[in-house]
C-alpha cells in the first residue's frame, strides 16, 4: 500500500527540518558537550610552515586561502 502524496510530503518536510536543525545545532552542541574549541585562523608566511601544519594535523579538513595583492 502506497502512502498518500500529502503524507509523503509531510514526512519529507519533517526529515528536511530535522536535517537542518541537526546541521545548525550540531557544531555548537559538539563544542558545549565535548569541550572542543572551534578551529582557528593561522597566518603562514612560508611553505615550510604550511608543510609543518599539514603534517601535524593529518586527517583534519583544511581550508587554504591565498591573498595576493596582484
């Protein structure tokens, strides 16, 4: 027996709302419950510092932003 379209739509809406709430609250709850500090911004002035940072945090996600005046 197939669920009615209106029931299916409501179920999808509930699933979407739960997913959005989990995404919005997840990082905050993790910091409060587990005591984890948020990631910080690091200024790197040469390639050796970049290599050391990458080697130190193996397996951690990274965002590398390069600002150039030209």
